[in-house]
């Protein structure tokens, strides 16, 4: 069975600054191994991507190392209220952090939220990490500034119901849900381990998980929020939040198809067609993933390409396997091997010269 290459609009590459967790090479290998042919990279690197020179820095290294197509987000800060917007044609979009997570991009001042909503061009994606009451604020700002807003990694019943109500009123919001919020709950924390289970938003109750499944119609995209940290860090003193996800996501969705909880159309809509539309991405010609929908296997981090070396889905029984990935007519992944060369990935936005 053949499906189009997947678009993952929420990936943390860790380069520049934390290449021991992941870099553009290992991260795009992991993407291809997971059937992902386009990654949109988050800006909470070190340094964070907030101006022309840091954007240039990331795009230069990505152009040299990426094995799949890519675009790089800008981060919204208190120092780039006016200077971020002119860079929009070169960016995947603008990412705004309204709540605390890994990195130092959290924006505390609501007047800064408003200025970014006002300044960032409506034709370029604006993505928000907002939980609970700040999610309600982000939705209000989408209405007030009359611009599309994409709501990252929604996890709670109250949040998906709020989004459903906002959409019913015609407010221009879209949202994504991660595989870990669809396939794991608080009940799994003991088995995974408490440090390893740290993730933002946190794992939720089974009731919340069920509400996401019950409201699949309101979920526009599946996005991994691939956020690799090493095992030593996850098992250490102050475990940073985040899960790797690129290599387990599609197998999990295929497993849900085998159980009758999703259809192939559900996957293609949320992993290809909707993200392409929401993030204004070109179609990738002659780009597809060959799948064996019946293969049964157990997920093992030992066989992954991410540098972080672990997975919250260790041992998870999967039905459905990725056999090969073709990117623009060239075989990029086959039989467990990444064949695409570093630098074959293209920047999907305007070049920054
Ligand atoms: C992310 C990371 O590690 O960069 N962690 C997480 O728990 N999701 C932060 C983020 O998604 O913004
Ligand atoms: Zn993230």
C-alpha cells in the first residue's frame, strides 16, 4: 500500500546548540525512517531562532545536512516584536510560547502576545503553545486580529471542546494532537518511569484521551512534537520534558487502523492534506511511502535513527510497517536503511541570502 510522504509540522532538531540530543542529520534520518518527508523545525534551539542571523545559521546547516525537506520556524520574543515579521517569507511560521516548556522562549507579557498577533503576516502560519486558559486567550486573539492561528499539541478534553466551539463560531483556528496524547495516558507513567514521562503538555487522564478520539473531527493535524532528550537526561536529576516521536508515529496510526479506530483517509488528511494547506507547503512530486499494513512487530528504540536512544513506546506492539520511502523519485529509505544523502532535503521557504 502506498501513501504520500508525511508532513510533520512540529519537530525539534536541537541544532544549533544541543547536537548530542539530535542534529539535522540524525533528525531527518529519523523522519525518513518514520515516513516523514517534510519537517517543520521548532525555534527553541541554543541560540533560539529569533532573528535574521540565527535563522540564517539554522538554514545553512539544514541545507548542508537535511535528508528530507524542511522549513524553520522563528520564535516570538520580547526583542523581535517588529523585526520578526519581515522574515516571514523565509520561515515555516512564527512559534509563540504562552506556557512554560523546554527552552527560554516563554512570553510573559500579554501585550507582547498582542503585538505578535498584529504584526506577523496573516499569510504566514502562527503557531501557539497554549494550555488551558491561555489557549482560550489565543483563540480570542485569533478572532480579534482576524487571522489564522494553529494551536499546538492539544491534550485535554476541555481544550478540544473549546476548539470545537470556536470552530463552530467560525474563528480561524486549527489544531494538532501528538501520538503520545492519543496513545498514552497518566496510567502509563509508572511503566515508562516518572522522569522519562515528563512532557509538555503532560500525559493526561484516560478521560481526556478518550475525548480526543471522540472529537477526531475537530483535530486538523497529527504532529509528533518530536522532542529528543538523552536517556541520561531523562533518568537524571532534572528530567527535561519531551519525547522522541518521528519513528513511532506512523506505525501507531497504522496500528489504530488495524484496530478500526482510524481509517487510512483519517491519517492522510491529518498527516498530509491538512498540514500542506495550513502551512502552505508545496506538493512533493513523486514522493510516497510504501507500507505493509499487516506486518506485526514490537517497537524498539535500538532500531531507531534518533540520537536520543530511547522511546516511551519501547516494546509497543505495532501492526503496520514502513517498507520504503521515495522522495522526488529517489529511494530515501528502504529495509531499515536511510539511503538519502545529507543535503538532499530542500528548504520549502524562500532562500535567505
Ligand atoms: C519540547 C522540547 O523539549 O523542546 N518539550 C516538550 O515536552 N514538548 C518543548 C516544546 O514542545 O515546545
Ligand atoms: Zn514542541
